[in-house]
C-alpha cells in the first residue's frame, strides 16, 4: 500500500474519523455521564467501523474502540478529572484495582434475523439462557470466604474503581453470603457480576429534587445510577436508593456446569437474581421470550434496553471463547427505539460559546421511553431543509438509546397546510401571504445580539461573528478560560460567571483579574468565604504556565495539545503575535486554518487589549525556565520501570514525576534497571524477572518518600 492511496482513500479516513468520534462518545458516556450520542447511533457507527476495519486489515489498531470497552475510570487518561455537574464531593477518584478477569462487553444487534443467524451457528441442541438486559452500569463484586471485599466498576475493562463503600449502601447486595439456605458450600473466592440501577421511581424523585434546587437533571436512570455510584458520600448514595441485579458468576472452583444452575445457587446464597431468567430450547422459544418482554418490560420498575442470550453449558461457552471485546457465547438483542408523533410548536435558536447558532425544536411534550420530551435539536439549516421541516408540522421523534431525542421525519402535511414554499431562503423570504401555516426562516441576525450571521464556506453552521460582545459567547469564553485544563480557577464556575456578568462585573477574561473582594461578597448568593476562595483561585492561576494560558485564550481550533506544541515553538506571546502562516504551519498539528485563526486573533485590537491587561495582572505570557528544568536530580542516571495499578497517582503522573526528578522511564526489566515502582497487581512475569536479577521493588509510598527527600 503506497502512501498516496492511503491518504486519498476516503474509507481509510472514515476509519480514523469514526475512531475519534466513538472515543469521544465513550468518554462522554462513561466518564462524564453526559452522553451526546444515542446508543443506537453509537452501535451503528461502531458496526460501520468494524466493517471498514475488516476491509482494511492493515489499519488494525489495538486502541480502536472496536477492540476495547469504553472506560469509566474517574482518573481516565491519567488525570484527575473534575466531573461536570454540581454533585457534592464528586471527582476525587477511587482506588483503582485490576480485574481478576477482564470485564467485557456484549456483541449486540437490533435485528431479529441476526439473532437467528447467531443461534444457527451454535452447536446443535444447545440450551440458551434468556435474560433481561438491565440498563444501568456493570459492577464486579468480590467475595472472599463469603464476605464482600471489593466492588469494582468496569473501568477500562482491565482495571476498575473500587466503589465498595457505595455498594454497601445497596440493600439488595449481601455483605455476607448466606450458607444456611444453600446446600452448596461457599467457595474461598467468588466473583459476581451484575448491573447497578436506579428504579424509574427513584430516578423521577431525584430529578424532581434536583429541579427544585436548580441542579442539572439526569437524562435517564442509567446516568443517574452512574453519577450516584461515583459520589464520594455514601450517605447521599444510600439516600438515593440504588438497586442491583446479578447475572454472572466467576471463579476457579465453582459449583455446577451450567450458567442457569449457577444463577440459582447464587440466589440461594442470597444474591439478587432476576426471576425473568429462562432456559430456552429452540429459536421459537427465544423469539417468544423476546416478544413477551418487548411489551412486558414497560411494567418493570427498572429500565431495560434488550434481552441477553447466553449459551447455558459452561464447557460449550469455553469452547466458543471470546473476541477482544466480547464473549462469542453471548449476544444482546436491543429493543428498537420508541417513536412518537408530536407537534413542532416553534423553532427557536440557541447561540453557543463559539457563536454557532443551533435551531431547536420546541415540541408538544410527549412521553417517550419513560421520559418526557419537549425539545430536540434541529442541528443546522441543511437539516431543516432536508426534512423540509416547518413550525406547525407533525413530526416523529425518536429516542435511540433512550437518551437524546431526535426528529427523524415529518408527517406529510394535510391539504389545508399546503402550498408552502421553501421559506428559509435568505435572499428571498418568500411571499408570506401564500402561507396558511406558520413557517420558519433561519434568522439573518444573531438572536442574542442582533449581529448579522455569517456562514463559513464548507461549514453547515451559521455563526454570530460578534465574538467580543455577544453574551453567550463572552460567557462561554470565560467558562473555557477558568476551566480545569485551562486556568483552573476554583470557585468561579459557570453559574457565578453568569451572575457576575449580569451584574456588570465581568465583560471579558481580563476583568476576572480586576474582581474585588467586596464586589463578590456583596452578591446575594456568594458571601465572604466564596469571595476569598475565588480570589485565591484567581491568584493561583497566575502561576499557570504559558502553554495553558495560550489554550485558555480560546483561539478557535487551538486545543490543549496544539497549544502545547505552539508554546514550545514560540516561548512567548510577543513572538507568537508576529508569527506568519509559514512559521505556524511548520508546527506539528497546525494546519492553514489554525494558522489563520491565530493571525486573525492577534489582528483584533480588542484581543490585544485583553492580553495587555492579563499580562499586567501577572498572567504568564512566556515560558519560565523551570518549566523545562527538572524539579530535582535525585533520580539522575536511574532507569525506572513503572508497573501495576496505583492508588495515589496515575501511572502517567508517576512517569512525569520520574522525568521531573531527572530519571528515565523504561519499559522492561533488565539488569540495568535501577528499581521498579510497583503498584497493585504488578505483572507476575516482571516480578519474577526482577527477583531473579535482584532489582529492587519500591512501593508507591516508598517512591513518594524518596522524591520528597
Ligand atoms: S452478561 C461477558 N447479562 O450489558 C458478558 N450483561 O452491553 C457479561 N448487562 O457490560 C455481560 N444486563 O453491563 C450480561 N443480563 C445481562 C445483562 C448485561 C445488562 C450489561 C452489562 C454489560 C453490558 C453489555
């Protein structure tokens, strides 16, 4: 394969684009609990990616979302994560523990034909266990000598967060297995896997409370359960009332040779096992089960999103084995999305932080998969044109994975509503007198500030170009500026920005550094203490290095990594300000459009004024020498292997510490290795090798002690 055809081939590009999109969707779903893509869309895209990867085996990549499950680790990507939302105590992180057995996902399908195909390919006369697919989050419970010792989330499938204190609040989960009820002896070790859920009732109660307190609402019970399980306050978790069903048993010397029998034994040990589990012997029985539960599930107290089919016999399961992501002995059939017809009452327009104007459908409220829907995005003008959608139309709304509703089609209009010319043509509004029904025109001016909108060639979006004074854009810029990966200003969140903006105290990012204790403290919702916190956060932000300041400025398309690369090439803002397109595009990752955006940014006088004010306030506008220099040379000349799962810092953080103290990170143990920094569950091979070579093994604590001195 020559380089040229690799670049030109749109399918290869699609593979890369899909991988990126799905990674992002996984992150939104598992880590932030704020999904942006419906399960259905995700599954379709994943399937497309699988098909394309099969066509281009040379593009195989272990990091592709087809090869691993999404990660819900609080410290995903090696960084402490501030989880969005107003949840108290969130985001502190849990101890990460390696799974004894990888936690996989399930292959799934929305097609009954594919279920038939899957069944046909199995050995003749196999028994199939049918179960409900509960829509919560998976949990792995470890019982050692009958006592619950660990409760791990799926994490990245290899290691998970130990959320045992929260799990102990779930009444359905026994902290000690019951020996008496069961004839079967309790094993030394057994792992039970299942789903943690929040009932529809608890979900609705929780959302009502949140609404009353002005907190963001959870989109569905799954998100609510996931957000709850990651709280740091077990009392609050207990109050919310999580529930659980278990569906799988793992271990070395366990009783029974069939999955179904194991579940029944688990039930006798006191575990919550669903009564809906059934052994089926034919395709007909399986289909009858699916059809029965497709309707009946609406009467269940908890959310389900499909049916799981599993081969009953455990040795047959073993023969069938696993793919990288899922067992071959199981498959999930997902229920088709529910659709509803409702009236599109009005189209309104929302201006985002980058100035993009998004049309929003305001619908006659309808009940859909257990939640009420009254708004849906219309994406952009092209989408409105393609569906030929107008105010007053009856539209079909669908909730793919029961998350974000979308409009999928428009009901044909009745005679009395026609004729209706395409009205959103910006050069000619059309003759309104011809119209019998209300209709929509994409606005010519920004609904927030009145500035004429522009449409960048090649982009679908209309944009408000008034970056400097359009309210949602100003507020969005400030929110970005204070965010964790930018200036990381504690005590100044989006609500406070809103408040201070409406009080006329903040107009742009430079104003943040002019805030005075009294100005803040006299606000009704703030007071002395918050004022002190905020000012301390603002003061601390003056130490934020230049690369992050550059990211914080919010120049369009200059993300965190790009900013780092630019800052390395241009170690001060004075140098960057005069850079031309050639110099900029010579930097890795910087294309022509980014270069133009940077130049346009510095050509705008209001930006230069802001930069000057930031500089005067003491914000870092150039690299400090210490940024590159090591913090000490205590590890000078040492080659160090980092292995295992850690609880105080992530593996990447340890690697960064080693470098900052002059040491070198190496991947494998040899006689040149100075020592191994070992966490929990360090690989047994590495340990053996280290012992045979006499290489010293340090624990996390010993290592931290070492660099402290
Ligand atoms: S079995 C190795 N059974 O669905 C296979 N999973 O999409 C383990 N789920 O991660 C999964 N109900 O969180 C199984 N009855 C059930 C299930 C179930 C819900 C979840 C589970 C899994 C996900 C896969």
